[in-house]
């Protein structure tokens, strides 16, 4: 089946869903609490043109914020997780040379750029360690094959990833595991390990993992110091936590988390909460703290969390599955209700027609809980195989997200691995839903002030039009958008921060009235604000 046919079928599926005529297939033994986040698995030039008529854009009512809008530009958050734990996505194995690691990183970033993604969520702290230069925690085993050993020849992987991502117009969100101290695949625990350096903060679980105790103030202080060290020293676009707060019950083989002595000390000091409420309170206070500390240091850095996709069984009524509220002690609804995050990516890793964990049913519930109108960019599982039905499933989930969340569209793909493993999936997304590049939706609660407009210069050269531009505050600009009109429809190209020139043909095809008639350029800042647009006629 060609890539275009699944797109047509996906639209039909979506129509059935929203018209109430879609009949789910029977679900046999659904995986109600899958933990796919950390299970290792095994160029075509994209078009940036708009071909359909441009919708009319109304001016702002407020005079204070009013400025002339540019023609339509697609906005959508398009990200993929890149996992380093167990060498799932990068590096492909521990102990590669620095050049081999860089080569693999560039290949992944080039893939995302060529497939019209605009963000990467990069795991820089998989087990209380660091894939970056740190005085607080050791170099990662998954990087060099030895915990505490720096890359040779030396380079800073996180700095490299940030610079290479930004040079391709990709945001980089640093993904941190707040409480895992040692993973079962994490090699020998050395003297450099957090387990050794902070023995009073960690507990050993039955599956071989070690966990930082979330109830201890020292744990919260240490993890907060790690987060803020990265925020202060690196030019990141976001901080990202996943669903690992208190560990899954299976990690301790069903036994309760070993924090009885801490809880008894809490009661002896006059505490009144039941143990489950006390555990949730430990996590709640930490999430609020991290959000406020990030904003105090760098307001433009977004804070995102990807909680387990089911808040609790019965929320909404048809949903069944693991109860994160009473197993991970994660009150994920509270954090969203309070606005302690800038974006939420609940891990909705189930199919549309999986009745007990249906993707659109869960997405609708989370959307209704988004009282603070933060970004809701769900995590979607693309590792169902590379055949036509799963191309349709993936594109359908993206289109459902667009329809249900029109004010801030977006999806996060788990993970980049299946995109590489299944060419039909990645090509189907690129040729369908992601056929045009997109800007990341703006975050007006962080910053609603647009940057100043660029200065545009135009030079006519035979059959070509040479454009160049500059800006008085170039360090504030993350991307440029070039707008141009042939015959009547505005098109656009999104360029990275370093590109400050572009050549366009005077005529884009044979025939009359296909000449370039209007051009313009806008600047986009780190919060997604776009500058005033001034069109120039040719």
C-alpha cells in the first residue's frame, strides 16, 4: 500500500469515531498497565510548501498586544523520546568512541529534521548519573561502559546534543528520572555511584534496582540541585520527567516500598496523614518546587511531565488499568489542575479501539482536567509493527489529537526506535500528517511579547530573487519563517537560527501568473512568539 492510502483510511476512521459509528473490535486480555518506556527494541526531501487556500486570521482585540499577523503557519509540537537507559536508542552500545557517539547522534537528529519534527526529548539522567559534565553525579555507564568514566577523547554529550539540535531548528528537552538511583542493566556499582555516595538516601528493590527515597528532604534537595545545575549551565528548552516517581510494584516483586522508618518518624513528629497520602504529598511538593525553581531561574524553559496514561481506573468510567495514584503515588491530575507544568504528555500507549484503555477516551479525560490551559501533547506508542494497519493507527492518533486539541496541537512519539525500525510508519507520518514543517505552539503564560521584526533585503538576479535579513537581537531568535506568495496562495519555509538568506525562483512553474508577487520574513523567539509581519511586494 502506498503511503497516501493509509492517510485516506485514517481520515475515514476518525470520521467514524467522532460520528459515533465506529465499532471497536473485541479486545482480548488488554495490557492494562504496560511499561513500554524502557523495553529495548531492535531521504526523502520534505516539502515545506502550503498548497491549500490560507484561512483568514483575525487581529487581536487587545491594542496592547496587537500586531500584524503573518500568513498561516502550522503550529504543532512534534517530538520523539530518545532513551539512553539500557542503550535503547543512543548510544547503540556503551563504550563507543566519542566520534562514533557523535555520528550516531547526528544521524538521529538529521532523521528528525528531515521528517519534519521540531523537538527531541533526550534522556540525560537515566539512573542518578549524567550524560554531561557534572560535579553532582557520575558519568553514565550507558555512555562509556564504566560508571564515572568520561568520554575519550573528552566532549560533553548534552552540550553536543543541544547545539546540534538547535542548529537543525529542534528544541531539546532534557529528560531526567528524578528518583531512580540504579537500573538493573546499569553495570557494576562503582565508588563513583550515587548509591555509594548517598547511601542514606537509597533503598534496594527486589529486581536489582536502587531507588532514591522520595520522602527524604535530602533526596528532594539533591534531585532539585541536579535539575537546577542543568537549567543554569545548559541552553535547554525544557526539563522533562517521566512516570517513575515511587517505583512500579513489580520492581519490588509486589512488596511495599521500604520507607516504614521514615513514615514512623513523620508520625512521631505530629504528622497526621495516612501513608499513601504522605507519599503523594512528598511527590506533590517536589513537583511544585521544581516548577517554581525553573521559572525563577529561566522562565522560558518549559517543564513537562509524561505520567502514566491512566490517572485511576474508572477515570473516565470505561477505563481499566493500573492505579498510578496508589502505586506510583503520583497525583498527576493535581499537577495538571494546579498548572505546575507547562506541558503534559500522558503516556497514552494504547490503540483507538482498545476499549478499556482507548486512546481518544483517555485523551478526552485529560483534556477536561486541563483547567490551566497548559499544553497537552500526549505520548503515543508507535511500536505496534510496521504494516499498513499500524500506519493507519499512528496517523489516526495524530489526527485525533489535532481535532480534540486544536489550540495547541502536538504528540510525543515513543520512541525514535520504531520510527527507524519501521520505514513505512515514518514515511507515512512524513508524507501525511507531517508533510509540512511546523512551529511549536507558543506558551503565552511564559512570555507573550513578540520579538521585533527582522530587516529584509531583496535582490533581483535574472530569474532568481535573493533574500537576506538580520535582526538587532539575534541571540533572542530561535527560528525564521520566510513567507512568499505565487499567484495568490501564501506558502512558507521555517529556517533554523543560523540561516539568514534564501533564494527563490521568480516563477515556480511554467505558465502565466505563476510569478513571485509578495515576500516577508518573521522572527520566532524561544517561547514561540512570532514577530510582526510586513509584506513586501515585488
